[in-house]
C-alpha cells in the first residue's frame, strides 16, 4: 500500500487508482462483517479502480469448516458491506463474482464506477454496519412483529436468499438438531482445541473475547454456542427466553457461488435487523456436519440451508475486535 502523503499535501496518497482514504473507508466497512469465531477470513487487493476480494484459507477453521462454507459466507458478508460503502461514497459498485476459474480464492472484483447517488435504503444499511454485533445474551420474551419478519425475508430475497421464519414445531425440531450436533462437537478434542484457539480471554484483533461470549443458562442448555466447555462462563449465568424465535436462511444451491450469495443475503438480513432494533445470534452447529440437510424444512422445496438465526430483543453487547485494514490489504 502506498505511503500516505505528507501533511498538507494537495494530492492524496493512492492505492491503485483510488485514494488511500477511500480505500481505508471501504475496507473498514467490509471488515466489520461477521465471521465464524471472528476469524476474519478475507484479503483485499486494489488495482486501478477496482478492489479484489479474496478468501484467506489460512483463517479457515479446519475442524468446524473443512469445506470452507463459513469462510465463503463471511466473505460474502464483507462483499455486501463493501458494496454499500462504495455506494454511500458516491461510486457505483460493479461486482463481478468469481471472475477467474483459475483463481478459486478470488471471490469477486468490485469496480468503482460512478457517480452514484445513494438512496435512503443504502444509507440506512450502511449506517447499521458499525452498530451490528452478534448478541449471545438472553432475549426478551415478546416475539419480533410479523411486519419486521417480512422485512427480513424481503432483505434476504433481494440478494437471492430465502429466509424461513420457523413455527413452534420446526423451532423445537431445529433446536434439537443444534443441541445434538453441539454435544457431538464437544466430544471431539480437535474441535475443543479449535475453540480454545479462537474464543475466550482478552482479545484485541481477532477471535471472540470474554466480553462478547455471553452468559450460560442456569437450568438448561442455552440457545447459543458453548465456547468455553469445562470452564466457568466469563459472563456468569442468566435466564434465556423459553421459546427462542428462529429463522433459517437458505439458498437455491450450494458450493462457492451459493455460499458467497448466502453471505450477502445474511448481511443484508443482519443490517436490516439492526436498523429495526432486532438482536441476532447464529446457531450453525448442525450445518457444520454431514447431516446439514436435516435443517431444511421438509415442507419446503429444494434448498440449501446456510444459517440458523435466533432473533429477538436483547440488551446492548460488546463488539468483537477487528484487525486493522493494513493487515488484510495486499500490496
């Protein structure tokens, strides 16, 4: 990355054909996207008027995410943030997904054309980027209104995703799958070692710090992932809602293209939820197994479930840390 110009210089430093300031603004937004265990599995390269988004296989979780599904979903979420940031900066983002079959880790190029006048929806979603945080705490008992749920489903649909809000019976069935999968995962020493690598303790760049882990339930399995098995919860104990409200985000196909699409749909749903004051936490344990297909509602058509979301109203939570832009930007 080019060095910044001297103080008072009339020309901004440039990275490719874009000013350093603009690149940093765009990538700060992109890297605020969620990722499994906050691994932040992305890299960026700037070339003339375009930004390349690449997956970082060194940050893929080899035990919980051997195929890279979660890695590509995270990169898709970063891609949506990048698109929104470009639009708000007054540049038309022209996206070419998976542009080179010979470079499977090159997930998208975003050319900054222009000019572009961001509308209220883009500005609102962009403003929500900095406010969106995974909430692993208890939610209040009252449900999310149907109108807001419909808006979340519309947000997924805009990006080619499908969001199903589960009824009581489907919620109970999917929660059983979540708990069964987590019991199996926690019996695997390699999985527990992977959790130790990414969760717990003080963290200022990556992973999930104690402050973002959330409490445990004193009387039953909490509807959140167990990140510190065998150790006291840093956040103590709290009563969780008796009937969690769940939704499943799906796509029409899987593979890299489907996962990248799912990430963009996921992030639009999360940002829309943030705008409406809705807290969200993911439940992906059964989707990390060979029986992920069981999560699909048998009454639906052919779909690939990509994310289980717990929705509700919760107290504000601490954000997980992020690496500086310089750590994810290739020369």
